[in-house]
């Protein structure tokens, strides 16, 4: 994979996690899209207390997401937000309504980029809520459920709703919370409290 370069018309990023939720960023020129040859996984990185969502190459997988334009190819703020990741070109793998010359980047974490954690780290529920709310708003319930089906690396989910850890947490509806709770049960993902893991 090659690092994406700026130039020409505004480039786009493909978001597959929190970036699907437009309330977490200021990139208004956005639309739903799909990435072929990518799958999500929870990465468990040494030095981090919570799992990190990453896209990894998988020739047999397709994931829903959102593309949004980065005005004047000013990647600085987004690269800072995604500092644990590499930004790579993925234009030929993204299905969208823009023209064929549209440049699209995806943020990924190569296996060798960070040392692995000695054990699986929890997924923050406050983060997962924001991600799934984005899928429910941009797509529908089926797409939100596909998020769970096309994401590997689940361990436990840390229930931090009452005292959110994720910096871009949002107040969501009861129905959104219920959807996430039911999906976790459906996929057999256990939940733990902050006191259980000393978080």
C-alpha cells in the first residue's frame, strides 16, 4: 500500500468507524460509500487501555462507510486525530457516487506498526455507541448489524455510558442504546463495568 498524495481536486477519506458519524467531524461534503477488500478489526495495542478499531485488507470482505472531502488536501487535523494509523490510498476499492478520478484514502494500522498488547483490551461502549449511531443515521439497522458481522477482534465491552471515556461521546436516544445492547447480546460480546477492570 502506498501513502496517498494530495493534488488536483479535493481528496476524500473513507470512514468506517466513528467517522461515519458526521457529528464527530467537520467535513460536510460527505456521502455513504462501500470499501471492497477491507474488513474491520479491534486492534489491541501495547500502551493503550482500550481497543482501537482498524480496517485491514481482506479480499473477501466489503464494508459500509462514509466518504468525505478534505478541503485543499489539508490532512493535518485528520492525521492528528488518527495518529495511530497510516493513511493509504484506496480509491480503486471504494464504491461511491463521485467521479472516477476521485482520490480516496483509508486509515489502517499495519500489524508491524505497534507492538501488540499482552491481552485483549476492552472496547469502549461510549465509542461503540457513537459508531453505531452513525450507521443507523447514514444507512439502516441492517447496515448497523453488518458492522458487527464484519468486525473481528471482539473481547469485552467496557460499559462507560454513565461516565464516558471516549472524547467524542454523544447523548443518544434510548432506542439507539437498546439497538447496541441487543446487538452485543446477539453476537455474544460480554460487558464489564469500569470497577471490574480498574478503569
